[in-house]
C-alpha cells in the first residue's frame, strides 16, 4: 500500500468520534514512520514452545503478544486474546506448542512505512497487533495501545466497535460516527488522499461485518466467493456522502440450482444492511443483490471480454464502474486472476481506449469560454458547482484510461496517475498537475461536506462559489483548467 503524508499544519482542535477533542497531533500518524512507534526489541519464541511457557514469558515481559520466530523467519504470533479464547475457553492442554493457537502469516508493515499504514490495516482487518519488518528482519511489534498514545485511533476504534456489533441496529449506530470522523479530518487539514483511505476503511469494516453476520444467519458459503467493492470504495476515495457499488465473484463450482438461493440471500442481506447504514442502494442497481452482478468467475470473464471487444454505450458505462474493483472479503484469488486478464485485454487496445476517452469527455469542467467558473444555470442546484461530477470524476476518468492503456493494477486515482507517469503513459509534469488538481478538488469537497454536517445538514457535492474566498475560486478555476487541458490532449491521442 502506498501512502502519501500530508505536510504539517498549524494546531487545530477537532472533535474525535467519541466527542472529545484532540489537537493536530490527532493526525500525526500520517507523517510519523512506523520506526518511531517501536518501544522495545521484538519479544520472540520458537514454534515448539509450550503454551504455558509462552504465557509465563508474556507475563514476565509484560507484553500482550509474542512473535513466533525460527532462524530469523516470522511464522506467526499469539496474543493474550488467543490465550483466553483458544486455550482457557476451549480447555486446551497448555503443554501443547504455541503453533497450535497461533495466527499464522500475520499482516505486517515495513519499518519505514508511514504509521498511517498501521492504522488502515488495523481498521480494515480488526487486528490489534502488527509485526514490523525491515525486509525479512523482524524489528518489533505495534499494538493498538501504541496508536492510542499518538492520539489517532478514531478509525481503529470505530472499526473495532463495528466488529463488535451483532445486529443491523448496532451497525447503524456505529456508522453514524463516520460523519464526525470526516469533520475531524477536515478540521485538522488531513489530505483528501488520507481522508479517503480512512473513511473507506470504515466502509470496508461495515461490509465485512455484514458478511460475517449474514453467514452466521445463513450458514457458511457452499462454495468460495469474493465480495468486491466497485467505484469510489474500490478506489479508497469515499466520503461520508456515498452510495454503494459492489459485486460478487463466485467460484466456478457454483451451481444455480444448489447455491443460487444462498448467495441471493447473502447479497440482499449485505446490500440492505449497507443501505440501512447510510450507503444507499445504487440507483443503477450495480450491486451484488442484482443477479447480473453476482456471477461465477467464468461469467465475469465473459463480461469483460465483451465490454472490451464490443465497446457499445451500455458496455462503456459499465466499465466505468466495474474496471475499478477491489476485494473486500472472501477468496481474493478469484478477483486477482480476473483483473490480470482484464488489463491484458485493455493494454494497447486503441479502439476500446478511444471509446473510453469519449466517455471521459462527457464530464466537462464547469468553465466558460473565457475560462471563468460556470455554475449551473438552472435546476435544483442553480448557481452551484458539482465538485464530484464536474470536478473529481473527470480526473478519475482520465486516470482510469491511463491505467487501462498501460496495464497498471492500481485502482486509486492518485496511485494510477503516479504509476502512469512512471510507465510513460503521461508526462511526469502532467501527472503531477492532475494529482494536485485532484487533491485540491477532493479536499474542497470534503471541507464543504464537513461544513454542512456541522450545521446539521445532509452533505452533498454542490458548492456555491460565493461561499469560498477569491483565492480559492482562483485555485478552483486553475484546477479545472488543468483537467480541461489534459482532456484535450487525450482526445487528440485517441482520435477515431
């Protein structure tokens, strides 16, 4: 995972999700390296150590976890929770080796990674102990307590609260805190890139918990599947104002007559649960509860082949959603191979890419003939600028074309632009300009929504230029001009 830290800002006092206040140190994880959080050398034991001996060692060392290491290689870890749930509660013989209760191949972070990566990992996967590696060398362990001392645990503990919920009502109450989280991030001048990742991590946690509750109610899945996020959730670019786009890729062992009802019920449970938590049903029905988007892997492969070889209008519209995919839960291998095949089919496919550029050009920045801002002239949102569809979306569309042209696996828009520049699909300067424009527009959207929520209003994407300063209006116009220029360049490159 690539993370881009924000520059330090002046002190700001902001509310956290519990309603208390923290200073700008609440976002130190975005600029703090993992190495700064390590307090002691790693506590390790070999795999053959008995459970009793490990528990005694943990007590002596006053630690809540131990790494299992043999000849310098990390095999797994055990925690005090493992001792409680897997040993005492299960009545397990404490003379058995610790490998019998260990978490094998645990999630890890690099010594020089931003500590922000640890926050995201804990929030997404509901883990509280993360080993730190420098290459293959074990350097230590980061715990949720270590993050507490950095005052940046809102997302971690909100995710932890989500995983404790046993009902839709409980998840609704937990998800309501996302708005306060976004307000906190906006007030502390967090980057749009980091804000998107944090907010999306909470959506991932809610989705995963709904799947767990669904399987508890319906029983385990009869064949393997992977739940896949599409759109802004896939790109890690969500805000507190988001609908849902998702799908399900099922193993080819799927048989409609035997398994269809189970997956239909599971998908409906999750999609309805997301809707109840504020992620409204997709108006275009691009959700796993729609039969067409809950299919075995070979059917998805057929979809993508058709969309890339016969790029008619409906197919192109679907590609804008389903070419941005990320596995949330289940067997990720079902999606990994599919994405590789898709990118193989789009790289160098000039006819398909030309059609994709045509779609991208349907979202034009709101500029007039004199390159001044051009708010909507009529309709419900007269006098405003749609920061999503005329601001962020045009850049998302451009980055998608660059990524498909170069066969790049990145899904996040910022990361796509970075990799496309490295691959020569766009100049480094143009990619930098687009990244800066994206950051400015997305951050303005986040702050706009935060102001609305602070006033007790529902957040939207429609900004009245009169609500911002002259300086911001000039920056807004400059960002739109960057997008307009790069749209023209791409249009020339992929002329029919």
